[in-house]
């Protein structure tokens, strides 16, 4: 169960989406909206421009009966831009509750979902465990509804995309893009709602291969210089109404995190 929980909370790796404004001639008719592929590619190019990040993450899972599980982590994340078959590296260090303090989770994310390297350090055992990646399913035993597969840097070219129109999300006009996923380990389709004003993803609907809505994720953002990072994200399970809430505080970007901070050896004190 602890492995399922830590696979799901790797979530802290966040998305940074930004699109350049649409241009038009002063007296010309408005140009048509860009294609779905163009919007997604522009978002991907911008969201992974960040070199690294640190932050405190508060992770809460709230069940329909009101019971809540809360965990606080220190996040360290570094971008590798696809070099040496690496997208990014993420280190999470548990700060609370007391029984979890000092636990560490290390993820090396690679271009393919099932090729990630994942380790968990348990301080009470002074032991590092390797965790299997890939193939996570939504079921009642999951510890949260934000999974490893949700945060993977998936290439736009892998899937089919369709611009469905416009919709306002929490007062923000958004492009609505349907992405039909090919050979994805967890989903058959996602629907993205991308802000026209700042290019951030404000909402994502996740569907099974059979077309059933599994969950909905809402995201609010904060800006640091030219970069956007998560402020809060809420994921609601469509079947159980369970909520997973992620709150990011004290973020710092491009701080120059060293490579050796993300090694298996560095997990042990």
C-alpha cells in the first residue's frame, strides 16, 4: 500500500503551460484559432523551459464521509530536457505527519511511461526500495486520484487531438482540446481546457478506454517572473467523489539544484 501511495504522490511534478498571444493585422479579419496540435506543442515547449524548482507541497485526500489524510513534502525537481533519455528528476522528502518524516521518494522520468526509475527510502529501516512503474489503474484501493501517468511528459505526436471549441472556466476563456490517447497505460481520452489569456491548463477531464469519465482535475496558478507554477490543484473522482487537493507554497525556480542531489546514494543520510 505504501508503494501505491508514493507512486500516486509523485504528482508534485507540476505542469508549466504558456502560450504566446494570437496576432492579427490591425484591419484584417480575425485569424482562425490555431490547431489543437499547435496549442499543445506551444504549451509543451513553454512548460518544460524551467530548469529546476523547489517548493513545499501539502497533499490532502478527502473522502466522501469527511475523513482526510494530509501529508506535507519538500519538493525538489530538475529538468533534463530529454538528454541521456531523461525528461526530469524529482525528489520528495516527507515533513509530516511525524510517522512519515524523513521518507524520501526519487523519480527519474523518461520519455516512455513504463521506463521510469523510482526509489523509496524508509528511514525506520534505513533501506532504499525500488518501485515498479507503469500500469497504474483507478480502483477503490488507490491512495489518491493523481497518478504517475498524469504527470508524464507525453509527446503530442503520440496521440490524436481535436479542437472542440471554447468554454469559460472560472471566468477564464479557454480552448477545449480532446486528446484521444494511443496505448496509454491508464486512459483512453483526456479533455484539456487551456486558458486563452495565459496559456495555462485550467482543467482536465480523464476518461477510460470505454469512454467513462474517471475524474476531473482543476488547476489554479501563481506566477514567478515569467514562469507559471501550480498554486492549487483539485482532483475529484467521478465515481466515489473523493477529492485529492494539492497546495504548493514557497516555490523557488531556477535555483541551480546539483545533479548528485537526485542520486540513489543521496537518499541515505
